[in-house]
């Protein structure tokens, strides 16, 4: 359950294996009775190759710098997805070389691959990677995608509008009450992005400048996007970062309670409401990544989905139910489009039956125990 910290978080903390699992299980038991029962996700390997129709699969946080994750990617069928599209919602790999290799493997397996960058993709800390800054690396990654045939701009595939949305987080995305009374490491200490990314002096996540810079990339596609929206009944948007704070557990549940300051952008939600409609629609779907929590929920007429491969240690701990259900099929033209029922996802199940309490700063038992041990 290390995802309670998060991907860019450098905080050395081990939730303590069995002790943590015990508390976590107890917590699950507490909420179990009132949580909504959802259909289990069909394991990916049980899906058969078909020759007709379009399926759209989603996957985020591939982190193929980890050999186990690369093995998982290589293990994806080279036959089953030949007519399908995969949306890759960022954090593919830390190095350019590994990024290109991973995307080429995916392109070999899927008919079409779309990509938006995550924070790890723009790290510039490895020796031998001599990018002037993270924007230069972004440019190199987009060039590589062009050469591989990986799409990074909006397009229509068999009548389905697919719209990649570039983004970066800003601290003001977090508007919920801060946790006090425990020694929470600073963002700079806890989040590797602040050391591994390099930005021009005028761009920062402390204000809106960096988030706006990335959203301006989306603005360049406005005409194309409007055309796609007007011609497509089904629109699927995707980003690496979160469009809404409600797509992350409350701070009191998190080992790193300041995580919400480095996960999302308000620009994204504004874009989504422009594209999907202010009240959404039965066909409105957005997928995201970054926090490594699987998620599947309808909020104000838009279906929000996260399907992360995440870190090997997170899968070993059973977080997100392993990886058998990945990549996740979010659209199937032969079966009515979007899956009619929400899939079982721990935290989105929890928030379907529990009200969010943004002013409640009482730490969850596992978080309180963790910080008491750190004293
Ligand atoms: Fe990320």
C-alpha cells in the first residue's frame, strides 16, 4: 500500500508489512458492509482475440525501469490486441532509451497507441541524458513517438474521439485542510520531481505557471479537438495527473498527507467540462494515472478511471489487486461501449458509500501509527 505515498515521493517509509496489512484489513472490514458491490474485473488473459469492432484499453504508470514491469510488458500478447487501441497515461520510464523501447513493444502489440507524459518521463537526473531541461526531454519524447507512430494529439479511431491532455500539477490544486501535529517532510524532501526535473526559471508548480504551460499545449489543438468532439459520440480523454481532488483519498488516509499538493491540475477539469459538457454525458470518460490507486467512478456525468501497473512492491502487497486485470478495457464497440458497471476499486468503492470529510484531520489508524513510530 505504498501508493498511499506516491510515485514521486522519496520519503523512506515502509508501512510495516503485516502490521500495516492488518490495520488495512481491519479498515476494509469496517467499510465492507456499506461499500457498493461491483463486478470483478475480467482478467486480461481471458479476453479473446476478435476480428471485429474496436476496443480501447488503458494503462498508466508502467515504470519499466523496474525489470518486473518490463517483463510484464513483454508478456502482453502479440496477437490479442492487434485491432485495439491502448491509451498510455504517463510514467512509462525514467530514461529516454527505456521509454523508446517500451513504446516500441506496445506499438508492436496494439493497432494504435496514444501517450501523454508523466513526471517520471521528464526526469533528467541520469548520467548520459544531457537534456537542457525537462522541456527539452519532452520534445525528444514527442519526436520519438512521432517516429514510432505513437499518437500524442487528438484523433478519431473508428468513430471514437481520443483526446490526450497534457498536464502538470500545481500546489493550489489542494484545497483541503492540512494535517498538523505530526512531522510531515516538506514537498522538496519527499518528492523526487523537485530534484529530477529541470524547468526554466519562469515555470514552477508552486504557482500556476507550470500547469498553465502544459495546458497551453492542449490549447494548440483546440480546433482539431472541437472537430473531433462534434463528430464523435464517444469521447475518451486521458491525462497523467488528476483533474479533481476527489480522485485521491483524503489526506488523513495517506502516509504522506501532503500528496494532494503534487498530483493534479484544475486546468484539466476545466478542459474536461469543455469537452464532455458541463454535466458530462453517458459517453463521457476520462482516464488518469500518477497516484497508483485504481479508480472507477462517475462524478458529475464523467466516468473517471485509473488503471496503474504501479511498482512491483505495490503489486506484491496486493495493491490494486495485482496486474491480471491490466490493461483495462474501457471501451468495447461490440459490447455497448463503456463497461455498463463500475469495476471493483478499493478507494472509489469507499467514496461511493462514504462522504468525503475534507475538514477531518484525524489520522487513519495506520497513518497515526506510522507517524508515532517516526517520533
Ligand atoms: Fe506520476
